[in-house]
């Protein structure tokens, strides 16, 4: 009788596990990387209102940009900034506090998620919400992702009513 796990790998094989024995995260998709970079750019823009061209150029030179979907990144960053007022209007009514009191990460994730819900109809609304939640988990505060999830769920119900109704 063998001590090998049912996967067929010998006991102690860490090939599918990280250094601490935890499963490795799957590689990030190009769109996920685009969202991360767009979040970083929006964060800079929200805090300092720096020139969007300078922010974009800096991020294009960032390590790992070559693994991103550059077209999606450009659309997210430029679109979220260009349509900030409209996108904020799409989620502001679902907030329990003024927009100015949101953390910059929550606000940036809500802008990205709202932009994708409105403009990227090829991406299922659940994927859009999940990606915004993952951004907030990675870069935001402890409970911020729950807030982003709840707000974007309400935005999706309004801007993609047919898709949401079909899934419920």
C-alpha cells in the first residue's frame, strides 16, 4: 500500500504547491493584469489628479505590463477617467456614505467595475463583479471587497437587468 495521495504524486512533492505547502495561485490573465494596472493608475489620479498621459506612460513602463492586455488597460484607465462623473452617478445612489468618503481603492474598483458593466458587455456581469472584488481584496482594506460587491451587484441589476434576471 502506498502513502502517495490520490493525485499520483509522491508524498512530499511540492510541484503544485507554493513554498508554504499552499496551492499555487493560477497565473493571472492578461485582463486581470490590465485591471490591476488600471486600478493603480486610477489610484494615482484620484489622489493627485496627475496628468493621465504621464500616469499611462509610467504604467506602460511598469514591470509586468507586457503580460497585460494593453488595449483593455487603456480603455479602462481612459474610460474611467473620462466618464468619472457618469460612472460615479451609476453607483453613488447605492452608497451608504458620500463618494468622497470612499477609500481610493474602493472608488477605483467601483469605477473600473462600473465601466466594464456599461461598456464591456462581452464580459459576464458576474465576472466583472468578481474581478472588482478581487482587486479590492488584493489592494484594499479588510472588508472593502464586501462593500464593492454589494454596490456593483446593484449597479449590474440596473445596467444589465436582462442578463442579471436570466441568471437569477
